[in-house]
C-alpha cells in the first residue's frame, strides 16, 4: 500500500475510533470497546487486553478473548513481561518474538507455550494507571505501521478513559451532594416533629436523634427516616423526657 493510502486509511480509522470511544461515556464501556477496537484496528493482533492498577495490584480490566486473562496472569505470576514494564515505566514495549526475547526469560517461554509469539504493550492512562496489551500468534506480527497505529489508538483510548473517569467522578460527587441534602432534609423534618411533640429545642432534638442512633447502632439518617415515616419517637436507652 502506498504511503498516501496508508495515511488516508489511518486518518479514517482515527476519526472512527475517536467517535466510538468517546461515545461510550462510562469507564467500563470505554475499557470494553478499547479491547474490541484494538483487536480489530491493529493488523496482526489476535487478542487485546487492558491492565489496570487497583490498589497494590495489577488486574485485567478488559479482555477481547479469554486467552488474554491467561497471558496477563502469566505476567503477574512471573513478575515480568512487556505489559508490566509499561505499567511501571510508561511508554511502550515491543516483543517481536517472545521465543528468544532475553528481557522476559520466564514469561516469554510461557507465552509461547500458550500460543503467543509477539506482544506489544502501550501506556493508556495515568488516571488510572493502565496499559493496553496486544498479543499475536505469529512472530514479528507488529510492523512499524502497526506499532504507529497502535500508539495513536492507545493515545485516543487513554484520553477517552480519563474523560470517562472524570465524568464518573463528577456524577458520583453530584450523587453524594444530593444524598447529603436529602439526609439534612430528613433530619430537619425529624427535628421538627420532636420539637413540636416534646417541646424541646432544635439542639435537644438533634441530641435525641444522635442518642437513638448510638443506642440502635444505625445511622442518624435511618433514625430520622423511621421517625418521619412512622411518627414514632425512637428509643434512646434513656428515660423518656430526658433532653
């Protein structure tokens, strides 16, 4: 294929991939689509997966085929491999033939036994720390053009993943705020009931709710909700009438 044709094809692929990745909107959807598109977009790729750091562990967050999880587990078990290198150091790691690559003396032979000869790992994102893992059954499966295409793809997927993560974080913050406001509203309603019924102050009413929470070993919100819904004064473990 002529150079101009390769460039035009790459531009079309980039545009289509970008639209697809950013359309998912969720972290899970972006991860799932990333491995599906990677396997379909990068010629020579037979399987694709994503490594993600969660706490102190590296886990397979998405895989195009079950073999990916097996290969990822081999890297973790041997504590070496191209994908682990990228997780630790960033950048990319390319193995033209795992059968004789001296960088990974334990993982390489194990991968070959599993039917994989080539590997290409690329950093996806720093939030979360993640890497795209591409595997091929044939040696020298990833040529220069394939590696360039994979790098562009990984860059787009990484941006989409971070964008989805930021969106999820924002939605979580909004949900947390709504929950906090609802809790405050419930507690206020419960205080109002106690103030009117017991002829006590707002502070005293709140202390009643707090003592009930401690006595029943449940959250103040749950105490307030029960009071608002049933109208029953919650037990506090103290004599009735004690403020």
